[in-house]
C-alpha cells in the first residue's frame, strides 16, 4: 500500500483495532526495550530544546529538523530501536508541539508545550517496515539486531493488504499492538442505495445511552443500567480504597515507599480497567443502534455484541418512576429516556428491576444488555477475588439503593 494516496482515488476510512500479545520472557524484555528506547528519543528532544531555550534560541520542533538530528546521531544510538520507530516518536513530539503552539496562539494560555519525560512511549511502524502473517508479526529493529517476532492472541480483523501501520504500546499492565487499516467506503449500486427518506432521530441520554425513533416505525431504547452499575461499583471501590490507604500515603515532599508505589500502580490498573469497561459498553450500545438502523423496523438479537431485544414492557427496561404507597401511573405516554422531573441539580434513582410492572408503550423496543442482566441482579459487574477492595462494614455497595419503606421517596444528588 503506498504511503501517499491518489487524490482521485475512492474515499477510504481508517480503523484501528487493539490486539493483545502472547510473548515469551525474551520477547517481552525486547518489547519493553523498544518502548524504553522510544522514551529515550523523547527525552533527548526535550533536553536539546532545554539547551536551546536557555540560550534564547528558537526551539527545534519541525519533523524534518528532528530527523536530521537523528541521522547525525547514527545507528545504534537508541539500542534496538530502528530509524522507523524513532521517527514515529519524533512525529509524535512535533505534532504535540505545533498543536500546543496553535492553541496558545488562539488564546488558551493554560496549554503547555510537551516537556514531561516518559518511561515508556509507543512506537509505530508503517507499511513496508513490518510483516504480518496470520497471528505472527515481525517488527524491524536496528542494524545488527535480529528482527523481533511477536505472536498475536487473535487474528487481525482486517484484510492483510489493507493494514497501514502497527503500534507497540503498554497499557493496562500488558503489551498491545494497535493495528490501523485503510478500508474503502462502502459504495452501493444505484438500485441499492440507502433511501434518503428513511431517517431516524437519535437522542443520546444521560441514563440510557441512546433512544432512536423513526418516522413511521418502532422505536429503540438502549438500556444504560450496566453502565450506571459499573460507575456506582467503581465509585464505592475508589472511596473504600482511599480510606484504606490514606494512612500509608506519603507526606508532601516525601518519597513514597515501594509498598505505596505498588498501591498506586494497582489503583491505576483498576481505573484503566473501569474506563475500558465503559468504553466497551458504549461501543456495544452504538453498534446496537447501527444494527437496528440497517436492518429496518425489526431489531435482531446481536449475540456477538452481547445485546438482545427485550419484549415491550419487560422488567429489563430501566424506567425512572415515582415511588408511592399505591401502584403508580406513568408520567407520560412516551417518557424521555434521559430527562428528570426532579429538582434542579438532583436526579431520581432508578428502580430495581421488577419493582413495578412497566406499562407497555406501543411500537417501542427496549434493547437490554443480555450479557449484563445477571450481573445487574447481583448489584453490578462481577466481583473478582483480589480485583477490588472489600467493602467496609456499614457501607452499601450500591449507593443509590434505598433501604427505607416502600413509600419513601429517595433522591440522589449528582
């Protein structure tokens, strides 16, 4: 694939998939060596610009200027990192510097130039500098070093001839490969083109991710109970973790112990895992909406995405309701999936499934997360041994679950 596309060619889009690695100890050490070498390239650029700043010289941030300095340094300066990987770090620095300069010129004085050193930095190889054969990936290294072969834990979801670049990075406590592919935009024959009159209104909500309504057909409501449960569980876990580790926190100006660094590392891993779960849930919700829009008024079961269609009025549907001693009536025939009628700055809690029967609304399909249904019944995502701090005595794992009498109204501030 050429590095520069023909302007008159068909339109394309770029997609990136993250693939895990299965490495031996030697392959893992060499992979970390490449990431550390990338961080050394970044640190060298920061040091050179610090010298020029003390001499009141103009900073060296252009990509061509930095590549000339790299050529003058010669091969082998940064261990096994080859010229292609080092240039990807220089490109990352140049883009960050000019982006900060443009934002500061626009009036954002709080934006800072890249001056922070990194311990590990992602390294990218473009098409022609790596080989991808099924689940095996070969990365080019510096002259005199053997090539680095890596094994992927799954097949790349793109055709091999469309892969444009691969990026080696460290995230969530493990090594990954980001595979970027250049895919052509789908072009339909004239008789099969999408109907411009077939439109639908999409309303991104706060409680439920999406509510979709067509002009003449059923509507779709994607439940957001799994995302809210993950947020509540993570908030309770974070508070309990901070209370448990507050006594071991170092004082201002004091260097933390190895035990404290292990605690901080564990907290970062938990935080990253939480963001990954939320991102995956939002991706599945968007995929559900797209699949529903493509097939038309009938919503199929997407087993691969983990979402399934529930019957109208099913207890899996999370609906904001008013609690009263007598069986309540719906506030409106078509309630908004994200609007709250409570006081400003407060929102009414979502009732547990099965508290009251949800009235059937005509032509509304509720898409509930089938994979997370059992988890929600237990109060949230699965609780793995050792992955979360134990909940202290007297603290509920669900801060929004009420324990009062049935007629009591509960309010939860944001």
